[in-house]
C-alpha cells in the first residue's frame, strides 16, 4: 500500500492524488470526482504519508491505521462520520487504536480519518494487498 501521492488540501473537501508538480503549482485530482484542480504554493497541503496519530507511547502513521481498519472491515467502508454520534466515533477508534492519546486526538480528527479511509476504499486507487513495508525486506 503506497499513499505518498495522496494529499489533503486545506479548504477542499475529500482526498486528492498528486498528478504533476511544477515550481509553483501542483495539479491534483479529486479521488471521487476525477476533477483536476490547480494547487498553488500558498495552499496548505498534507501528504497522507506524513500524517501520524498521537498515541500514549509513539506516533502511529496513518498508513498503519488505514491497514488495520481495512483488515478489520475486510475491505469494506466504515461508519459514516456524518451520521454517527461522537461516542460511536470514539468507540470505533478505540477498537482500532486503543492506545491513542485521548487528550490530543479529537473527534474531528477521527472523522477525517474515517472519511479519508472511506474515500480510499471507494475510489479503488490503492492496492491494499501491497502491505509489506520496505524496511522489512531482507537484504541480499
């Protein structure tokens, strides 16, 4: 599973895939609609690869959380954060990541993670079977 080309853009709903990048402009494609938009240098862009969730011990990369949800749900989408209560959202998140830092991880963060996961599953743009991290490959 490789999520380095997937980005979230502040002020834009959903997830995007980086198509191309120049000196001062990036072209991104919305994963659900397929619409391409220009992303200027001034936009706040977060790569899915760089996002991690606070836990009581060390930060857990978003990629690992997505994989745990994918395995638990057998590749299906999860609860819709817009139709769920805050308690349902917290309970489900605790079942995925029981050691999350309850003071630093807000319900709004959990909702984003659920929304992003559902978009990734629905779009079909990720190979979920390629789960082996590169550092675990044995050297020859």
